[in-house]
């Protein structure tokens, strides 16, 4: 599996599906499966049972479900959703916006 161009804390926009058009922050990138968890996108409900001896309350909990990385686009701060290119800068490889050519910020 090749490396992904979308990293944790990037802002992305959903391109397909029920949540099309929504923007959110990437909570977790899973490169092995080619998926990402996006904040408040593809919310699913899960029943949670209360644990005996602990103070956890049972009920229905909502959390994000993974979405395929091909269904999201990275959002450039200057021009909006875009594809990602790469450019060598010295001995490091930086991400570049395909629309405007500006360098995309890397949040580590």
C-alpha cells in the first residue's frame, strides 16, 4: 500500500456519500487500510453496555466510522479542495497544492 497524502489534523472535504460537502479535521489516518477518520463525518451509533464494577453508563453512543481516502479531498488554505502533488525541497519532500502551486502546511 503506498503512503497517503492526507495526514492527521489536515482539513478535508468529503466528495461522495451521504456526507458529501462536509468539511472536517482528520482525527486518525489508517494507511494500511487506506482510510481516515474525519471529525463529525459518517457518524454511526453503537450500543454500549455498562460494565459491572466500573462507573460506565450503558446506552447508545455515536462515533465516527472510517471513510476511504479516495472519497475525501485535502483543503488548501488558499483555493479550497485540491489534489496533492509533491516537490523536492533540498533533501525533504513537501506537499504542494495542484491548483495554486503553494506549499501545503504539515502539522506534526
